[in-house]
C-alpha cells in the first residue's frame, strides 16, 4: 500500500488534469472512445499500477489484447483482478472475442435512460 500511495502522490497533477480537462468533456460529449483512452491512461498510474504489479502483468496483457481488438473502454476493478469493459458491441460479439483468451463474461449490464439493469450473460 505504501508503494501505491507514493505512486498516487507522484501522478496527482496529471490525474487531476486528465479528469478535469479531458474526461469530463469526453463524458459530456458522449465520446466513448475518448473516455476509454483517458481511463486507460489513468488505469496504470498510481495505485492501479501497484495493483497490476501485485496481481501480475497477466491482467494487463488481457486488457491490452481487449483494447487491441477495438474495445473502447477497458478498465480493472478497484482491487482486481476483474476486468470491466464498456462497449456498443453485443454480448455475442464480446463472448466470441474473449473465448480464445480463456476469459468469460460474469455480469452483463445495459444502460438506458432509466438507469442500469443487470442481466444474466
């Protein structure tokens, strides 16, 4: 945890800038790709970097593969090692993409104007 706190301290200005100047405008515009790019940049700085190092770089490899396959938003849960994605692709497309990696969908949700509904995969 000390390493995580030191890394967070070192990157605080950049993370604050990314959140205020880049992430908020991307969210307001509904730009999923830009939002994903910003989260990816934040993902491996500070405490997240320490978590990746703790869980092994295998999770980073999976996440990199998902991004290389065009998924817009790929992130890690707060303590890992779960991967979250946000995309416009169908569940079937995602399952086809991740099956060769040995990954599976555990929870699939769909967002609408009324909120989030949790559906079984």
